[in-house]
C-alpha cells in the first residue's frame, strides 16, 4: 500500500470544503473512569445503523468542532473513497476525513471525520460515502508554515506558534486585535517533600521547544504538535512534554492536549506545580474588566476588577446591571454624582485564585496586588475548572478538564489591574504539598528473590528493590481556550464550562459497530427476551453501576489516581485494600478496560463511555513507562501505580487503548500504542517469570516469551500497527509467531518458547520446552481471547487456528478429556473457570458444537451456584466506618471484569444454547 503522510495529503488537497478528502492511499500519520452513577439508557436497538448520535443524548449547546471514528465492513470501501456529511435537515456540512485502519484486503476498516465549529447541531449529522455538493458554510481553517513559526487561522482566530524558544503560543488575534500572548509552560519543583527535613529550596522551570510538527492542516481541522522540555534558570533540562493544539474551522476556541513525563530523581525532585500560563491584554476601564469562575451545578462567581455594587453611594441601576451582566457600563456622566467623583477610591482587585485542593472543596480568594493580604471571597465544593478574564472589548475564557476529579488543581489570575493579566492553569496546584513519588516502604528486608516471593505470599506484592520507580510515567491534561470579542454572558460561560468538563462527542449506533465486524465479533446487543438473558443483563448493569458509585463513594480521585479502580475488598474494614501490596490499585489487572469497552459497544451508554475514557487516560499514561529502563512496559497492580516489580506488556498492551483510539481518533492514545511496539524487546531484560525457580530457559534465542500474557499482548500491539499502517512487516511478524505456536508439540499448552523480538526473523517462536505441557490461568485473561479472535479472522493460518481452538476447548475440559488429548492434564488452575467459559463458547461457535456450547453455560453459571451474590448493596454506618457506605463484599474487580467479559461473549457466541 502506498504510504503518503497525512500532512502531505492535506497540504496538497484542493477539494472544496464540503467535499471530503479522499482517504484511500493514505497511511495514518504516526502519532499518539467517570464518577457518574446510576443506570443510563442504552442506545435504541432499532436505530438506523448509519445514523450518528450525540453520545450524551442531546445536541451540545456549543459546537466547538467534533471528531469521531467510524467503522466499515471489510471490502465496503476501497482507497480513494470520498465521504460527505449532512446535517439533520439533509443539508451538506463541511467535512474532513482520514483513514485510521485498514482491513487485510486494503479496504477501509476505520475512518476519522471532523466537523467544524458553529454548525447547527439540532440533530446529529450523518456521514456517508460519496461526494457532496459544496456546503453553504464557508469557514475553513488554514495553516501557513514558515521557518520561524506556524500560523493557524480558523476564520475567527489567528494563532502564531513559534518553532523555537519558550513560548508555545506567541499570540492569538481576533479581528486583528491581540487577545492572548506569551503562552508558556511553567513548573515548580522542591528539593524536599516538606520542611521537616530542613529548609526547602524551590526551583522554577519554563518550557523550551525542540520541535513543532504540523500533523493536519485543514480544511476543517488542523493539529500542531509541540515537543520540548522544561528548563531551569541554571540550565537543567528535564520533564519532557508534548502539547497538541487542535483548531477547527469557524472556531473561537483552541483545544490543547498537554502531556508530560516524569524523568527526575524521585528522592530529590518533588514536583509541586505544573501549569500553562499566558497573558491577556487588558484595555478597558477597571470597572469594565471582568473576572469569572464557574461553580458547581451551573453556578458562576462573577465580579468586576473594580466593583460598582454594594457601595455607600449608588452609581445607578443601569450601571450596576451592566457590570453584573458583563456589558459596558453607561458613560461616567450618567453615573450617580458621588460615585462618578469618587470611583477612583474604590479598591481595584488585581489578583485572583481558585484552588481545588481536594475533591470536595474549593476556595476563591483575591487581593489588590502583591504585597497585600489575600481576602477570602467564596467557597464551594466542586469547581468545573473554567473561568474568564478580560473586558467589554475582549478577553480569554479558559478551562481545565477533570478539574476537581484530578485535584489538587488551581486557576490563577494576576495583574488584572495592569496592561495585561496573567493567567495560569495549574494542572497540579503549587498551593498543595509537593508530589512525593518515592516508594512507600523500605523493602522490609527483602533482598533475594526467595524473600520477595515471601512478600508476594503474604501481601500479594511483587517487590524488587529499585523497580518501584516513577521515572517514565506520564500524565495528560485537556485544556480549552476561547478568544472572545467581549465578556460572555453568564449563561454562555456556564455552557463553556460544561463543554470543557464533558466535551461533546459524536458516536455511531451500537448496531453499526456490530455490523462492521470490528473488535473480534465477540459481542451482541442487549437482549432481555428470556429470564436467563434478563438475569445476565441485570447483573451487567448492576456491576457497572456499582463501580460508578464506588468512584464517588470511595473518592477514587486525585492527580495520579483518577481513572483507576481498586482491586480487592476488605470486608472486615469495610474498605478496599488500598494499603495491602498487590490488592490496592487495579492497573488493568484481568482486563476491566475490556469489560468496559465491550459494555459500551453493545449499549452505547454515555456513562460507560466516560468511565472507560477516564480509565484510558489513566492507564495509558500513569501505568505505562514512556521512557527509561522499562519503556513500553506497564506495572502490575500495587499500592502505588508504579510500585510493583512486575513490569509487563500485559498492562501496557494496545488491546486496552485501541477502542478509544478508533472511536475518537485521539492522537495521544495513538502515540502510546506506537510507543509500546518495543515492549517485546524488553522480554529478556525484564523477564516476567525471572523469580520462578525451574522456569523454562530461553535457549539460544534472544528472549523467552509466554504464549498468553506476553505474546497475546504483543499481538495487540503489532496487529494494531499493521491495521493502522497496512505495512506488511507487521503482518509478517504476526504470521511468524502464529506458525511458531502451531509448530509447537503442544501448541498453546507448550506454555512458552524462545523468541526473536527484532531482526530479520522478528516475531519467531522456537521450542525450548520439548514435550512439556504447561498452562496458566492468567494466559487468556489480559486480552488474549479478544486478540486471538481477531487474529484468526484476519490471517488465514489453519494450523494456528486449530491450536487456538484446542486450547479454548481443553482449558476448562474435564481432566479425562485433557489426558486423552494431551497425554496428561495441562496443570492450569481452575480459579478463573468462569472467565474461561468464554473460551469454551468460542470453540463451540467455531466448531458448531451445541454440546460444547451447553458446557460453556454450565461453566458460566458455576460462578454462584447457591445464589449468594445478590444484586444489592448493604449499608454500613456508625463507628464501624468513617463514613456510611453501601457495600457488596462479594465483588472483586478480577471477578467483575472476567465475569462481565464472559457474559458478553457467551451471549454473542452461544446465546442460542442458553436455557432458562
């Protein structure tokens, strides 16, 4: 397949704005859990498969531009296919399209589509194949690349992005007037976590640009990526960052995705604050300058820099009403005479701070200027993280997503009385304690693998000295900036705050994803037509709703934590085991990510999507190493997200990210999936079973790799890269592995093999186990089931398919059947037999074996033969707990994820064998 870069295509595209860019022949450019509780309605099962919908049910109040991914059945559209968009009335809309993934035959599998800002959104638009007439909307985004800067024009805003220096944005102009200037990144780092160990020295950092890349240049959507590092005045460069700017045609806003990676010394570098800072020119009289902060439940804190209300003398109702509304006040001569004469004696307030230091409390304070005391102004519970500074002649609205969920956060406005106000959006508040990323215990005397295994035996923590390092973890944050011609109305600013916290997202109907045949054909639409089906669907809903409520009830919030869930419950303490080794944070253990995404695909529920989105943002950043010794690997569950010594591909696997990438075309997640392509090259250096005595040696080969948790994860990484690029190299790597497994004496029951991660024979397996039979209960529960289903469907290799079907049929099979087929029992633990029932179901479906399908359901129902797992919670209050809680002690995340996946997949595969 011919490889053109996306950048080249859009630079040379001359199609009218309404016609879609031809997506054929393009290889995608190399790139990049919510607290809502309660059951949300599913998408209609009888909806038009081609109809799009707004994820959250209603058209957004503000259309800032939208991007979504759409699937296509194999062979439906070849390269060169055009697409067009129509609004709810059938009128053409501007559209920009590009490919995300390809089927093996070269046809389009996933495409991405962008719609401009400002279009009517009374009904969700539709996107169809074929050319469209030129739309009536004429706005377009344009990009000019120069030797020193990149200039982007949305038709409303003109943004100048320097290629070098400290400023990410030199200026944003509207109607020829500068609205924003001097945008940089700032950070503060302490040399000690607190003053208990002596005086703390604080160092300030700013941004230094290394590279600016135009990834898209219109006509509807432009994307510019800025890479660099933070630098101190002494010249130390560290904390690498990547910032993407998103521009839509007709937009008065800019979306920003900011990512930084921690690469300091966790014993010496205690990051206190990290933020985005810019200046806003202030041209209006002090009484016509306005400060706004959004509050909870649609509330707004709104004041003038020099307030004209509450004075001893009245300036007049028209003056007061205009200032409160953010409009120009009447001329001075129309004011009350005493206020007109003495208004210069009214204090002007230049500095403001909104700080959210916990999930349940924020404070607004203000002062006249530096050197004078702060005055408490207002308090609240949960701020949405948006505000405005400016005046009647223009200003900037700004917002930071997940503001209270990722506390501590902060919004600062300084010098509002001067010629330019300074705004800082702190992604981590400098008023909070510095980040202390050091490992949480001293090793407890564990120096050898034998001693470390003792620790695993008692606290389930896989400790190893030096492995619990944060070096290489990352965090991404979303920011939106508006360049406005005047102070927005109170109602409009509240709408902006809502758009920041819950960005409008277009989506397809669940039936469309199903009919396209993507993600392994392992799911079906909800069906409550029989008592047994209803029982399963009710439990699926109960389990998701339970976890959604637990996020709020247990306060699973915070800068590094938000998006993850806990692993195991402690019924004695009525608390999740947050402080017990490997029972604390889940870190994708046993694939809750997959459970959530398959749940979303089949239901279309917005709350499931938002929960899974928050999880992706967490697990793809915090739980994965993006540089350093463990780059490309993830960390097993632990008290700290990076604490466990098991650094494994089973956590970093693209299997958990690709759903979000294809549904939204998110470049940052695309970056991460490309980063983990190198994970298999770490298999020898960080062998997951290095502590186990008697493990199979790698032989003369570069590495030893297991067929399940290791290779299944690698398959997800490589398959995703193959379908994103169409590069036959990645198909060949998969095929070598498939052939190698099929050639093993016991197929998947060989357990592991010698492996070549790179080189001319990359991906090849070699037998180092002889005729040994081995199986692990973990091999299939980290995405292997789902990825093997896709692999078998995409690459026709009969011997491999036979080996996989043998594994699926025999894992849960009676002992005598294992002995008959293998010569001996495979030795795998039955502890996850319910989760493995979906393997039985897969074999039954592939073989057309009704008896095997019935066996799958018997295995599935064995989860709770006595009916003890009732779908209800119990309230615990009083001195037994700190706060009243609703608990279900029988729930664990391992069981929930695997039961949920088994329920979804068994219904799809052998639903016809389900009896009441």
